C-alpha cells in the first residue's frame, strides 16, 4: 500500500480529524488515535486504527504523547489554536525532538487571523468561505449542505493532501513542517473554480437562477411517480435532444432556449407520470445525462456502483464506500471493513513499544494518566 510504513498520530476530535486519519489508514499508514480516558460516543472512524487512551492534561500523559511523536511521521492536531502548546505538545517542542515530523493543524479558521479562537461548525466555515452564499435559491436562505463541504472536503481531504505533499517534500529536504489546514480556507480553495468563473454568463445570476444551481430546466432534479427523484444534467445540445426524446416532448416547443418556467412545469409534469425504475429503463438507452438520485442506504445496489464494487457492508450492516481513488500497483484497503477496536485496547501494547516497563505502565493506569482495557501482563 502506498503509505505503508508511515506512522500517524491522530488527536481525537470531531469528524474532520478522524476522516483525515482514515484516508491515510486506508492507503496503508499506521494510525494511532490519542483518545481521552472516556470513550468518544460519536467516533465511527476508528476501524483499523490503534487506540491509546490518555489524560493528556496530566504531565505523564503528555509525556507519553511526546514520546510517541518522537518516532512518528505525522501528528494530526484537531484542537483549537494554542491548546497543545499549553501542555507542552506544540510544534516548537515536538519538532525540536523530531525534525522530520509533519505537524498538521486542522482547525475551523486556521492558526491566526480574526476568528482563530472562535468555535464553529461546518455551516459557519462554509458561511465565512463564501461558498454557503451560493447554495440558496432566489431570496430563500442558503441550505446547510450537512457537513460534507467544510468538514470533509475543505478539512479532511485537503489536510490529507497537505500531509502527503509534505511527506513527498521531506524526501528531498529531510525536514518536517507545519501544516495550517483551515477548513474555511480549504473549502474556499475547493471552490476555486466557482470563484474564478463567477463572471461567466452561466454563473452570474443570483443563487438558484444559474445553469449549475438548478436555475435551468435541464440541470436540476425531478420527482417521479413513486416519490423518488431523477437528476437531469443535459447541458450540451446533443444530450438535451435525447432528454426530450426520453420525455417524448417536441423540440420545436421545448427547445433549450425556450421559456424556462414553461419547460420546468412541463418536465415536472412528465416525470411524475412514471416511476424512477421506468425512467431508468428509458434513459439507460439514451445519452442524455439523466440518472436516478440514489438513496445512500442503497448506493451499493445501483448498477453502476455494483458493477465496480464501489461500496461494501460494514460491521453495523451499513453501506460504506470503498476508498478512492484506486491505485493500480498499491491499491488502498478499506479500514472500515475491520472490527472497531475497543476503548483502550492498544494502550498497553503501545506503551511497551515506547519502552515503558510493566511497573511503569501499571503506575500510569493506577494514577489515571492512561486507560487500558486490561493491565499489563508481562
């Protein structure tokens, strides 16, 4: 696997940090998660990772993390700016001891600037980035895109990219570096094309009236007879012609430059006459860029996804995606297929690996500096 041999320390946090760690683990990195003494109730990304439960606020607990980072390649810091510095785990300290360490700081607004100390969530980062303003319709308020944009696209994915870039650069310089991964800036960068194309005629209207945000009849979703939906992306003329063919509508009346309110009403009316499966059967035979809106609970059953084995069923009987992209020589392996480790399962093993003796480990456990699923047994 491409990242085999890379050792990552992931500070437990909300979704963005764990997803970043999982991306690295799926491609072969060994990821050790620094958990708190109590289990994290919403951690659904711990599969395939080692779990080390520590009270990092204790002097002894912080020392364990310091030792772990001294022999690791990457640290993913998910705390607010300055938190780890207060307990002696900031980049100045850790990178002095390990000059090759990649210190990735994943935060909402970045390590400096006006909002650096502010709390926030995906909706806040998306709003500050400028991207959320594009997700409305007319004068209606913008719709929060769950937490996929800032948390995961702008946060997890770009942080993982930054880590891989820094690891590559290290092969030439032999030095680590600090990554300041702001989810706000990351999302804005993901939307780079939108920022730079907004003067073009298909993006210069108010939200909800542009070609790519549902403002046109040939680029939106439609409800079907059975309450499902179809996605229409018939932008190019040759695809639009086939859209009309599939809908059995006249190009003389409903041509691509026709009144869009009229087309919207007619398309809505026609799509309601058949079920989603019936529309699939029709448009599978036409190159019209018309596809079903697949329910995420059934994504593995879709013909396209099933033909590529793009999804699997995890230990909770939930549909989950295989890692992407697929590499030909060093393909990834979904850590989500593994059984999640128990809280504190690897604490003793990791401490032994760091050179702690049985008596030292037992003392750390008894003092409440670490939690182990079971006491050391050497």
